[in-house]
């Protein structure tokens, strides 16, 4: 599907009515509908008011596995894929994780410690540092 086509096939009012019925009354979207919806979101083709409604509905309802698969498919179709340079160190992505409001965000500390700059280091807020 070409970028922009997804929005042409979506009826935002009907979609919001389906996913916006609360945590227990909302219907999960299938993988294909989720892919089209998220593709339109990523392409900037969803009107702002409807986008707000979709985001709030998903926050309250939560996402199903099929919805996450559709979201992932739409995102992968739009990503620029990079190849790691041969023989060079591989890049490490250190996200700022959810839960930072309740626990310290250690990402800035990680950047300041010279001995940790030499090797990749993963950190999990639940279990602590992993080597």
C-alpha cells in the first residue's frame, strides 16, 4: 500500500466508536485495520481532533497483539533501514524508559561514566544492571 492510501480507506468516526468504548467495552482492531490506521497516523493523514480521540481511546483500552503487529508493520514500511559498518562497533540504543517518574532515569549517568563508554551496557528498572 502506498503512503497516504491508508487514510482514504478509514472512517475515523466509526473507528473511534469501536475502540473508544472504554477498557471493557472497546473492540480490538484486526492487524490489517491497525496497520492502515497507524500508517495514516505516521503519514500525518489523520485530522488532529480524530488523532487525539484515537490516542486517548488506545491509552484507555490498551493494545491487542494483532494491533501491535499492525502498528509494527506500518512502522517498518516507513523506516530507513541502516546497515552496521563492517568491522566498526555496533551502535547501541538506550531508550528513556517508561517509569522514569517513579524511578531515576540513569541514561545521563551512563553517558558520564568513562569506563562504561567502552562496552554496551543494558539497564532494566525492574532488575537492575545487566552485564
